[in-house]
C-alpha cells in the first residue's frame, strides 16, 4: 500500500497527439480514485502510464518512495484488471490466479495458500479447476480480481472493468469491488466513462477532458460544485442545465427572469447552471417552464421543456403529477452555479 | 418426437444427383488404391502377365516381408523399414523445424517493436515465390560444401525456413488480444516466458494444422532427398520406391508386389497424421476460447 504521486505527467504519442497534458496529483494511501471522462479524454493513457504499459513522456511518477518511470510493469508492484478481463484462456482459474506468483518464483505451497485465500474471498472455490471459457462474465471478472489481489500489490488499477457486464451484474460487481478495496485497504485507480460508477465508487473523482484534468474532488464536490461547464454537463444524469444569462446590478438573469442574487461578479454575460433536481414545482413560483415531454422513471419523473427559450430538464419526484404545458417552479437555495461565458470555469 | 411421421423419406432428384457425384468422385479416388492393394496380394509373375485384375492372391504377407525387410543395392541397407524411418525423420523434422522457426519469426515480427518489422515480414513472404526448385543448385552446393550430404540435418535444415508458417502464425498472433500481453507483462512474464507459457499453448490448434500440412509436405519431398542422399541407407520411402519399381534388369522381374506394398506403406503415415490431428482441428475450431 502506498501513496502515488504524479508530477507533471504527460503523454505525447509518436504521431504528435497529446493524449495527456501535464498533470499533477497525489493519491493518498488507501484511497479509491476514479478517472472519468468521455472516450479519448486521456484517462486510459493516464492509467496505462501508471501501469507502465505506456512510456511516460514527461514528468515523474512515484509509487510509495520509488520513482517508477523506468521500471517494468512487473516491478512496479501493481495489479491491473482489464476491461475484457484478459484471462489466460488455456489456464485453469487456479493457474490464472497463481501465474503472477509463479513468475516471481514463490514457493508452491505459498502460491497454493494465497490462491486459496483469494478464491475464498471471491467465492471462487468451486471454479478453481475450470477454464475461463466455462465461466460467466461475473465469474471471469472475479477471477481477474483474484489475479490482482493475490499478489498483495501496492496499487490496484482498473481499466473499465465493468463495461462488459450487463446492468444488473454491473451494479453488484461495483459494490463488490468497492467493498473489497475497502477491506484490503489498497490504493486504487479506476478508469471509467460511466459517471454513475465514478460517483458511487470513488473517494475522489478526477474528471478529464481532451487530455486535461477538469476537476479533482470528492463525488459530492464534483457534483455540487462542478469546476467547469464540462464537468457540469458530464457528471449527473440528466446533466446540469446550462443556460446563457447575464449579471446586471448584482442580479443573475436568464432573459428577464432573475434567478439569483450575486454581488461578487462584474456585470456581463455568464453561463448559468442549475441541476434538474434543484428546480421544484411551486404554484407560487415566478419561473414558468413550458413542459413538452414527461419521462416516467418510476421513482421520478423527468420533464423536458424550455425556460425562456432555453432547453431545460427538471427532475421531480413521483408525487408530482405533471402534464405537458406550463409549469410554475422555483429554485432551491444555492441552486445556481455560475460559469464564465468564455472560459467555462466556475465563478465561485 | 411423439408424432409418427412416415420413416421413409421421399428421394429427391437433387439428393440422388448430389450423392451420385460424391460416389463417383469417391470411387475415382479409391479405385487406384484398391488396385494397388490387389497387386500386393499376388506374385510378381502374375502381375507381369495379367496386370491388375480382380483376383485376390495369397502373397500379401510375403510381399509385406519383402517390402519391409528385403534390402538390395550395394550396401544392402535400404530395407523398407529403414526407408520408413528415414521418411519419418524427414517428415517430423521438417514439420517441427518449420513450426518452431515460423513461430519464432512471427513472434519477433508481431510482438517486438523492431524497425522494418513489416518490411522484414514481406521479404520473408516473397520467398514464397522462390520455391526450393528455383534455388536447388546453390542450396545443394552449400550443403555439399558444409559436408552435410547424406545426413539428416543436411536433408532437413535447408528446408525449414517457411514463409507459409510465418505468415499463418503472424495472422494468428495478431488476433490474440493485446490485453493478454499486457496482463502477462504485469504478471512478470518476460518475452521467453510469455512465448512458452501463453503463446505456445494458445497456438495448439494452429500448430496442429501446420503440422498436418508440413508433415505431408515433408514426407512427400522427392527432389531434395534425391539430390542430398546418395547413400542407400539414407533413402526415404518416396525416393526409394522408384528405385525398386524400375529395377528390371536381365531376367529379374520388376518387383511389383514389393514396390506397391511400399507405396501403400508410404501413404499410411500422412493419412494417419491427418486422421489423428483432424479431431484436434475440430476441437480447436468449436472450442474457441480466445
């Protein structure tokens, strides 16, 4: 177990593509960090640099006290779980799990003991002599986990490990992985494009876009105080409503409608962000939304409509009977986030 | 099934036609072999007089003994058994050599970041256009100068470079997911370990397929053994049979029984290899667990 330190890490591919722009952050011992972003944002390159599967173009990477830039993946004391599990198809589960230990010249009895321990932890005891092709997706996932934990690594790396599973299993494995990481107390870096996974599993989320780190923070911070419009629109389903507004005389307006008071910022155009669930139906409310479509989600309803010509979605609980048409609403306290119109950065 | 439909299916014209074509084709292939078999059962004199016939004689065991154990030539070492062993060594060495070399070449081309790896591959590939026959004289000269005439390595080594095997293994290796390589790297498997622990077992079916093709190819080599082996105890079956079938001198009869028996024996090992490895083939194709 160890702290991981990245300083000014960047990745430039031979064809000149800058996959990761210089990035620095620390991962404290035992923390579960999720790298999230749309495909092509550089999160996988980042993970693969930490793993040692890609060379680091610039910067220093420390795992524990060691600088590992020039170490082979095998010498970095890491374990990785791949998206398609990457189990060795010709080996039994037992051998798959033990292969890494066997390569490290660990005594047979010790290997057997550790494999037994890992398989007990993952409920794989009945499958130890099967081949991966005879296992279900979830079981293969567990074997991949077993292969990782059996080595007692300092760092777990997960590369979208759940995206090949069906939705139900995904939820279950999500909990299992998180619980396992808690129990073992091993530092973990987890890459995903699924913001729900990021929110539910992470101690801290790193949101990436186009090779840049947009925000680093706890799920709560990232959700409630997104640092940029990108984060605001990427995290959360449905995403935050972003509308063009202005600040005049200390009042934030969308069109003619005053949505908030703000005395900190100079007058001028801004981007106004409001979470769909922060808008509440209120017969006395000043805001009028033209609802055009109601999505029934069971526990909630998702309303799609417009506010002063801007498209907008509203998340209401199932108790609110809403029909398409005009709906009066009001905002919760502190519901409005403001972003610079040109920079997209949060104005706090 | 509970419903009792008529067990007799009506013959369709197309079915009859299909089967006729297949039966004729099968007969066309099998009749020469049956003729061969018939000729091994009768004495050479009768063969000489009547040629192939429908008569089954009683000379099978006699011809077999002659084919396997009778030696002729100057040194008297080229019994059928000896030739059979030589052929086996050639076939196995040829197949094994081609597979090992092809796999290693493909491994280098696919998994190592070499400059000009693709160019190297295509250069190897173009050697398909240069079969042995084109370069047989220089090859012979080299083998002769190295003093490898009448040796097994002289017979096998010059033939084992194989563009075909390299090509097939290259295609196969490229279909193995990248993550497997990465997982092995993280698991601490170096290049040699990865090759032996992961690639070779994964390639089993590919190796079996290559083995079928290459064994038969090596077994059937004629020109090269004819040039390289002048000692009679180095003769292979394919090369030796001709020697026997042609030896009509003076009053001795050509030994039809013996040479035909040898021909039959020569057919057997490739057939067995195909039959045996075919099951592997099917297993590999259906149990795809890559």
